[in-house]
């Protein structure tokens, strides 16, 4: 008998997404959040798959679950099954013609919090017949696996079978609250930053890498306050904890915030509107994608080059 031949009952396809989610997330709780089901339900699905295959797929440890060798052997086939199912679903959706239904949008937590709400309000006014779902996430949702219909990325997508449109760039700058600058003074040149409280990231090296590229020889200890959550990071700046980097459009709309060293050039963040190729002409997806592009235009500085196919 084949090692993975189902025992007692045919294997249910619905159990494969549970297997992949647990393997990717490393825990039942994380996988349950990803799939939008309860943790007990997900646990039952994993147990049912293990019983059907007659093998153990995950081992429990203090930090969550780790895959067994048997699970890793199954992984390539499970990925292919998920990919085939996703492509089939997307192909079916591409035949839709009505301007009705649901559109799921994913963007970073910071963009979802500070930029998307007024944009989404405009979409709701212009397209009230559509239902919208906003999925704030700093991980890269897989559009082909239906985790989102439209994604706003701060990098050029490399995933196959998606189309992307470069909307422009989000300018960046250094900012601080007036209360901090009144207390510590306003730096007049980049060298004066060394005498100030700068807020950095914790485990992420993005700020350090960016500063080194600009000629600042800094390390993690240069920042007396560190936080990887960009939303919390910005709240620390707003509270007067020190000087930090932020998207200029958000910062300049915040009461009490002043730009520090506006002549300092910081590379901007590119904004790419991305969606699966099979959905690019679906009316509801196209309508929301166009509305997002219009709504984000005031936030983005155009560079003149699209850099890829229009979404």
C-alpha cells in the first residue's frame, strides 16, 4: 500500500489548505487567523488529514508546531493542488460580468490605518453595490490563493500570473513633534542628528541600511528607542519621543509635527497596485482598482515611468 494512501475514507481537499496554513504559520492559532476559522476547527481538520493519511504531520513544541519528514514529503504535492485549485477559482471568477460582489484589499498596516480609510470611503460612495474587505498585513498575501483580490505593495511584485501598476512613490522624510523640538532644539545639519533622540526599528534593519546607504555609519545602538511596528513607531514620534522617519503625506497631515532637515533626500517608497492576471478585466475588480489608483494619487509623487503592465 502506498505510504500516503488514505485509510478508511477519501481525503477531503478542504483539509489541504489547513495543512499548508499550519505549515506556513507554525501554529494552529496563526493558521486559524489566516484561514478565518476557529482554532478547534483547524485542529480537527489537521487530525482528520493525519487519520486519512495514516501518518503524523506535525510535532508540538513550546513555540508551536513543526512539520515531520512525512509532512515535508507531502508539501510539493499539496502546493501544486492548492495552486491548481486557486487557478481554477480565478478562471471561474474571470467570467463574471456583473458589478456586484466582494473585493478584498490588502495593504501594510500603516497604509491601511493612515491612508486607506478616506480612499475606501470614496469607493463606498461611488460603488455602494460592492462589498469591501480590508486586510491590513505586513506579510505578502498570495493573490493567487485568494487571500486578497487587490494588493498595494511597496515593492515591485515578482510573483507570476499577476499584473502590477506603478501608481507613484510615497515621499519620506524625518519628522518630530513640536514638543520634542522645543525641548531639544532643531538640528541644522545632518551631523547634528547624532546629538538627538532618534527612533529606530527593533529587529528590522531597513532604517540602518538606509542610513548607511546615505553615508551615516550607524548600528542598532544608535537608536535609544526601537520598535518594528510602523503604526506604534509613528505614535512614538507623535508623543514626542524623538525624531523618526515617516511617509511625508501622513506626517504633514498630523497636528504638531514638523519636518526635520527637509533638504535631506530619503529614497521614497514605490506603490504598486497588484492583482491576479485572470481578474484584471472582472468589472468589480477593475472598478475598485481604478478607484484605488485615483484615491491614492494625491499621496503619490509620479516618477514618469510605469515600470510594468497596467493593472
